[in-house]
């Protein structure tokens, strides 16, 4: 299927590893020039080399924390007229609700909600003028089924989802779509890290912790990053212009709710 | 993007025209052999000729009303081991709630809810054994925003959506996904027909009725059937196996609700 | 709190026992005259005696299956101008999806969805003219989290919920509200019956089956019927006229979804 | 209906006027001692005098901005063991998304989301120990149907709703419920203020602006604050202990979505 994206340009936050990297891979395969971002020099450069080498697209590295305005500047310098933007970033560690103080709330809200919205402000006008834009935020399945231990994650993410939904209603008239992806348990470093958290918290082995992750998914397996990346690429496609304001769950069919 | 579907087989109800036809087109383009169904001999045969001619796949005609068990038999004779099933059919006419009698409820429930479920019973076991299946139902955006005048449509469709959601939870463990698509206002014969309903009901011209349709969509245009077909094809893809139980809205970003 | 209901009249389907009976109790306590319905003569008469005796209201018995038009006639003969209607009825037994045939679908749809809608047709016009009406349907928490084994229950119930939601949008302008209640695991005969189903299916004792029911509820207990009845009474109150089209979950805080 | 609240104690933020005041009125009528809060000395004292005078309960004034920790301290000094807490506060003004800068986000998140959560941290443990608690947040119908011009309101409110939903899952085991109320267009000073915003923005008269408000509500009227207060009182009742994690819409039946 031709996604109609060849020659387009994308800025992808936190794309040197994990789900972000898979998104970059799927876009590059479709001929999209990509700006790759991550906190580690070596990771970012390696990702760029591999993507440019495999797919013959431009892959520009921007090293740094994508929640800062300095990195926002650098991303927009690397790609002044992005057609596609991936809003992505690390999540905060599981924390008991009682242990979250004002400063922790402020930091997680800034990183997970405010910072992506400030970046959207900088790109959405141009996308609307050029009559093409695809903004996709990687959120979490938890925004639809909140768990107290992850309050610092789903609180800000829900705020982000809501503001983006509002924006999507006016942007779509200009062929700018805004969608959210809600992953649950993909086979990335994040799940390995969560397994170690569970090992400590429950006194189980790594294998048991991983087996519990699999058991929590109706599909009976973790998701493959490439499945995520290809869904992202489809949401960015030319033919996805009539689909906006959606929250797409990629969770192995695990969400219990009807909608 | 390679959807990994080449050589697969699909049964598509009500696929000689409109959204069903667009779904068949997108699948055939990916190398899927298709069973085409519709009520009119000429339409079905023409669709088969065109699909086979353009894409070099087998396109088998089954003429008749897909809400009947006789046509279910014929569909399964034409394709005994379907990998993909599209549940689709015409919708009932707009009818005031007070005018719906017991017989009309019975008929619309049989056609729109019971009949597709009986067909699913006949295919889901085999799909699970073969460890590949994609079942997609075309429903309506109205199931999430019901309007009294369309009670005969959204009532049965909601029932269908709910039963399929339940089923999806167990089927996904066998790589059988079940998703629903919720279109609103695609540029097909259905919207032309609805425009004529509105012309009579409100005493407006055809152009005014069509303009009202466009004005009701945030995207400022009707959807293109090919956009629908390609989204359907993506849901059927090999890489969409981690995505199930979803209700995907294709409505030009018009749904007001967050989820 | 004065619910402003003294002297009002209510028709309550399936109200001689269980949740329906609790609804009748709460209304009668507020001075509402009630029509009590059930399939067993003795139960219905006993309920009427007790309600009239305790609360000094008129309690009129109508014995019979409230899914039939004959009983609809009798209910409306007993109360020609109802201010309040409770739509309620027994649920079908848990049944594997593959075992549901066309006749079973037809029966459960007739009983659980079509019959209540036909009754609503007969009362809603008068309520709107008199500018007061409260229609409440007892559904199930499962409509928002469908399980395949209960397809025959949640399928029709979702259809009903959707049609009522549509109707609620126009009825509220006439001070007629339509709401749905979604109970999960109240301490009634229904849960005892479900415990016996589980005993057979899983080979556990009655105590174990009951303990599993409690364990499935975040509140750590089953609901009390009087809690249900009082919530119903509040939804019927004069001051609840601005609240319509809602699906109220009474499930001990168990639903995982945000909305 | 006896709500079982006589002798209980409540802290009500922003309760000297509007919806908060109506909540205080309904609780005081049920014999609940109340802590009244607002920014204006005269308003708060007058509310206390009236509530104590009419209902014979203790009504304690706490003047100040309830988003500050100093006022949190004062509220908890006035009532050390609250049974009921109302989370409430003013909303930010309508603001175009492009005009919201980092400082404005920080302020609205602090006031509307973080501050109430910090207060919940201070009361929820005691409620759980004492095995009775009712926490209710006044949010906005907009959290389920976001509009870009109100991003500063629904963004933080959604975050708050999500975190509270998560918390509700564990708290309900201790008879502590947490619910959210989603009002739309009640006849308070807020709507008068919004009418003036609309007058300027669209160049209409006050009467036209008010008529537009009414026209946006399916009920054909604005809500009465006492309807809101009584619903709040019911959510706080002893018999509402099985109902938690719910988002109750009080919007004159206007929400278009099914759930």
C-alpha cells in the first residue's frame, strides 16, 4: 500500500530507541526524511546512520531532552517545515500517590503535557497553511484505565490527550490530523525496566515478571515495535486525512471497555 | 507498506458498491482473493471483472441478500477458509421512533445484528485453528452518538458492536482480531440517498442538502471511499494483529467525545 | 431530602423481588403509588401488601411476564398516566457464543430490547404532554465491559441503551428524563443463581463461588439492594430533571475505564 | 429520603457562591457541619450565617484562595477529620490555544489539578482509617467534549479526573468514594460572565448571549444550582457507598455520546 508520504519530512521526539525508533523506521521505509532525537549521542547517530543507510532518506540527529525549549529549537532548525510530528517521551517511574509532592507534579506535567503542547503551537500553524499535517502523540493505554501507582504518568497524559482532542476539531479542516496512540506492553526496554521494578516489588524472578506481563495481555504475547511503527505510519499516511481525534489502542485486545 | 496479505482470501458482504466495494478494491490491490457480494447480478459481476482484471486476483461473485442463511452458505462455498471477513449491509431508512413496530424491530435486528453474528459463528472457529483471522464490521458513527430518527440503525448496530467486542477478548489469543469501523458521511450512493430524504423532509434543494452534509463534518468535506478501503486493509494486515476490539471512527474528525 | 415525588405514580416491571423490589420500596417510601409486577401471584401480592402497609400508598398487583403486550396492557390499565417507569426483567443464562442459535437471539432481543421499547412508545408521549416523566432501565455493568459468555445479555441491553440514549435527547426538553442503571453484583437471588452456575462450571463450593463474587468487586462486598433502590429514587426525583441520558454504574467502584 | 449524613463534617472549597454554595446548602439541610470557603470575607461570612441560621449546623468560615497550601492548612484546622470534601474552584478564562504560554499552563495546572490532588493526599488516609469518606470534584462537561478555546480548563481537569479515577479503585474498599460531577450551563454568576465574553466576541446583546446558552442545552433551560447541590448531597450519602469512580453529567441531557 502506497502511503503517499515519499519526500515528506518528520520530526520524531525520543526516536533513537523503542517505540519511537520503530515509528522512524516505518516512516523512513516510506521515503520520509526524518529528524531523530534522543538523549544519547551514540544512539541517535547510530539510528540516523541505519535509517539513512537502509532507506536512502535524510536522517538528521538532534541530541538532547525533547522536553526543553532548546531542543525544540534544534528540532525546528533541523526541519523547518515538518509534515509529521511524533510527540513522545519517557514516562515517570511508578510512584505511590501519597509520595508525589508538588515539585514532582510540576516536573511531570511540564515534561509530559506542557512541553509537547508548546511544540504543537510552533508547528500547527504552518501545517494548516500548507494543508498537510500529521501530529501523533504516544500516550499510554492507562489513560483509559488509570491505576493509582501510575498517577504521574496518566494524569499529564490525559491532560495532553484532552487538549489535543480539542485542537483536532479545528485542525482537520486544514488537512491536519491529530491522533493519539495508546500502547500497552510492547517488547521494548521499557517493559524490561518495568520487569525489574516488579521483581523488587513482588520478589519474583525476571522470568516470572516477564510472564506476568504476557499474562496481562489478551493476545498472549507482547506487541512487536514494528507493529506499532506501521500503525503510526498508517496514521501519518495521505489516506488517513479523514481520521482525526482518535485514540487508537494497541494493547493486544486487552482493554475491557466497549469504547 | 507491505501488509503481508498476498494470497489471503476474503469474504466481503455487500461489496459490489460503496464502502464495501472500496474495501474489496484495497484488498485486491494487496493480492487478496475476494468473494464479492451484492443484490444485483450486473453490479457483482462487473465488480469481479474489474477487480480480477486490475489486480490479478480471484474474484468470485455471490449474488443475493447477505442477511440470509442461503447466501451465507453460498459465501462459504465460494471460500471455505476465509482469512478475512467484512460484515456489511445496507442500513434501514430514517424512521421516527414512534413509527417503529414490533415487526420492523424484528427485521432490522435480524438483518443488522443477528445475521452477521450467525455468520461469525461459522468462520471464527476455523480462523482460530489456522491462527489467522481478521473480522471487520462496518457500523456507523451513530453508535457513539445516537439520534432518535436512526434508532432502527444504531440499536442493532450497538448490539452487534457489543457482542463482537466481547468475542474479541478471547479470539485475539489465536491471532484473530475483530474490529468495527464507524464511518460518517462518505461520498457514496448512501449519502446521495440521504440527501433526497432531507430534500423532502426539509424542502431544500439537492445542492443545499449536500452542502448540509459537508457542513456537518469538521473536515469540511465528505470522506473518499478509498480512504475507507485503505483503513480497512490496514486493519486486515498481518501487522495489525495486536489491535483488536477497537471501534475506529472515520468521520472527518467530527466526533465530539474524548473517547 | 424531599424528592418531590409524593402522590406520583409508577409502573415497575419485575418488581416483586430483587432490585426491582428495592426500587419499589424506595419509591413507596417517598409516597409514590406503585404498580408491582412479577410472574408469581404470591410474590406480587405479598409485595403489594407490604408496600401499602408500610408506606400508605396504593400498590397495585399485575401478575405476568412483562415482556408481553398483554401484560403491557394490564400495566397501563392499572396506571393510565404513569409519571415513572422502571424497565426491568430477568437476564438470559450465561451461554457460550457458539451455542446461541437464531431462535435464541430472537427471543432474547424481543424480551430484553424490543419489548421495553414498545412499552416506552406507549408512555413517552403522555409524559411529554404532562411535562413530567422519569424512565429508568436496569441494564448491566457488562454493557460497558462485554464478556463473550454473556452475549445474549449485553447484546440486547446495549441496543436498548443506545436507543434510549437517542430518545433522551429530545425527551428532556419536556422534563422527561431517560437514564440507565448498570449494576454489578448486588446481593439478590440473581447472584445466588450465578453462584450455582459457577459451582457447576468450575467445581467449587458455594462459599468459594460467593467469595469469588466478592473478590471481583473493588468495594470488597456485594451491593445492597436498598443502595440501588435509593439511587433509582434519586434519578426519579423532581430535582433530577437536568440529568438525562446517563448510564450510572453501581458496581462498587469496579469499572476500570475512565468514562 | 434520609441520606444518613446528620452530624457528618464537610470541607467545601469555593462554596460561598454558585455551585459550591448550592452544595453547602444541600449538605447543611441534611445536618452536615460545613466549612465554607471563598475569596471574599463578606460572602463567606454571609453564607455561614445563613447556613447556620437556617439549618442549625456549624458553619465555619475560611477566607482565601483554596489553591494555596495556606488555605489548605486553614481548612484542615477548621475541620480536622472531614467526612466529605468538595474539590472546587474557578475556571480560567477562555483563551485561544496559541495564546497559552508556559507560565499560564503552569498556573492553571497548579490551581486546577495539582492543588486539589495535594489536598486529597492530606485527607484520604484518615477517611480510609475511619471507613467513611466522600470526595467529589466539580469538573466540567467539557472534559468529555473538549473545545480548543477552553484548553486551559479541560486539560488540567481531565488530568485531575484521571488521577482521581485511579485512586477511586483502591479507596472504595475502605468506604471512601471519589466521584466527579460534570456540569454544563447552570444558572450562576459563571454563565453571566460567559455571556459577557460572548457579547464582546460575537457582538450580540446580553439577551442574545443568554438565549444562545439556553439553546445549547437539550433541556431548553439552564440548570438550577439546587439541582446540582442535591445531586452532590446524594453522592455524599451513606447509601452511595457502592458508587465510585463515576463522572456524572449534569447538562440537561446535552452530551451527544453514548457513554
